[in-house]
C-alpha cells in the first residue's frame, strides 16, 4: 500500500463529511462560516414574537444577535455552542419539511431540536453517569420528550440509537402536519407520532389547539457543549396520504379488484380505483392478513348520508363494532337523520366507546385523508391532518347501553370496511405493521 496516498484519501473523505453539497432537493441552513440566517430565541411561544410590531421584533432580533455571538461559534465548518445562551433559531419559518443534521455532544449534555418552535426532539447524555436516567435518558435520544406521559406515542424512542461520546450522530426528521418521524443513525426511533402542542399543554391532549402551520427550527442547547454540522432542509407539501417518502407501508388494495380480501365481496364494487359498498348492500369485507399494532392510511369519499366504518382487529365474523376491537365510524355527520346521534357514533369515533372531535370532514363529494394508528388498546385518528381521536379504549369506562364490549381485548385481527347500505368509497389503502 502507498501510505501517503492512503492518508490523503482518508483526509479527503473527512473533508467531505463537513458541510458537503446538500442532497438533491435540500438546501443548507448553515453555511459553514458564520451565523447568517439565524437569530436567537428561548423556549417561547412563536405566536408571541410573531405578533410583535416590526419595530419591537427588530429590537428583539438585535438583542438576540449579541447573545448568540457570545455563546455560538464556528470552528472548522462546525456550529459550536458552549451550553449556554439563547437557542439558534432559523429566520425562515417552515411548514412541512425533511430535516437532516448531525450533532456531537459531551458528557452531561442536554439538548434538543424544536420543530416549528415547539419542543422537542430530545438529545442527551444517555449514560447513567449523565444523571438523567430518572427522566428516561437510558432509553436514548430522538423521542418527542415534551409530548407528555411516557405512554404518549412518540414520547420515548422506539430503540436506543445513540452513538458513543466522541462520535457524530445523524438525524433524519420528517414533519407532515403534526406528525413526526425521526430516524437516528439509520434507526427508526419515532414512527409518525403526533407532536403535541406544548403551548396548549394545560388542555387535554385530544382537545388542544392544532399546531402552527409554520414556525422556525431551533437548536436547543443547555448543560454542556454541543456541535452541529451538515444541516439541510427540504420543504414538502402537506399530505397524510402522499405515498412519496413513506417508509414501511404496503398497499392492501390494488385498485383493480378485491384480490386479498374476504367477506361478502359481492356486496362491493371496484370502480375508478376505489372500493365502495353497493347501494342497499352491506356487510364487512376484510383483508386476508391479520394485524396486531399498525398504522393504516387511506382516502374516503362520502355520499349524502353515507355510513360505513373501519373494522379494527376484526375476527372475520360477527359485528365489527362489537366482536372486533372496535369500529371507527365513517359517517356524513351533516345529514339531518344523524342530528341526534350519541357523540360516540359520529365520524372517527370508536363506535359506542369514545367520541371523536367533529368539524374536520371535507365537503361531500371530496376525498378525505385519514390515518389510524393502533398500538395495544390505544387508538389515534387523524382526519385531514387533524387529530380527532387519541385515547386508550381500555381506559374508557363507557359503552353503548352500558354493555360490556366483547371484542375490546382482541390483540390481533383483520382490517376491513363495515358497509351499511351506502356507496362510501375508499382508495389508496396502505398499512404498516408497528413493532
């Protein structure tokens, strides 16, 4: 081996790891030389400073520049913070995006990444010596730590993926609507979990105000030095059901026929790439495959007075609302004949168990986008990028007519559609198993 050439190649590769050209479609947030494009803010509701007068915001911006230049510096293409001062905050605000960055911490560090100004993707010393095990540091970085109790989806990382001290860590963060996916060092640690609105945290989770449509990216630092590099962002269009950039989802409907489905198939038709129940017909059709914990994404279109349902962990026989884990209503809430329903019967509700929020359906004849996440007995429903249901069904002490729900404890079953005589249409049906 030619030793001088070998070391030259290693040196060149090392240079390329610092502020290389952005990947296709991404732009750099950090130019590798100075703090252009950034200002300083603390943990504060962006609504407050966004509503300042131009004069007052300029004063705030100027004061922040003094602070960040005291505590932030650039060394060899790396952003360095001394563990103190305001958080580095993008001057531009972002809606939906993909964010790539690398960071390296020291012992005792505690940091994070704010998305649209909302805390936070957690970064910390995960060792016992770091002193934060009581807070959950032993589970690793990358979780949405301010989401609330430990059982809240996304609050803790799915796996511990941190590299040892002295090594760089790499984040790939995707935010669509209020859903966040976090990949740390090529391992999935948060799987499309809703980022809870921290600024409305005194309100029950399923009643909180929606997140801001746009906000800044903030690099939070306290407790020790942290370094950042290769910070790139790509703005993306919002859509819960956009097949692009999805990881792990598998289509369960081919758009042509009902191959892979079971039940009273003759009561349904496939037309223009969608499944719909024939008028005056009904019954539950369901996938041949069974699922335990999963996320399903789909689109649906309601006719006037349309009534159908999503069968969750359906056993293959009986009534989806009673004999399966639950039936999630698909319903035209605006029709006069439904004016006096029990709240637990409206769209998105777990039929007879838990009521969903109303008011987020699109106009009749338009396609709605919906995602359902099922983990154990916890069900989260997104309708057109809004959380309308987020509850643990096992902890809800109610059922229609105060009867015991016979199927609530089912841990595995089919996914399907519970037709009720109306031509409700479904398309783009994809499922991802969760582990």
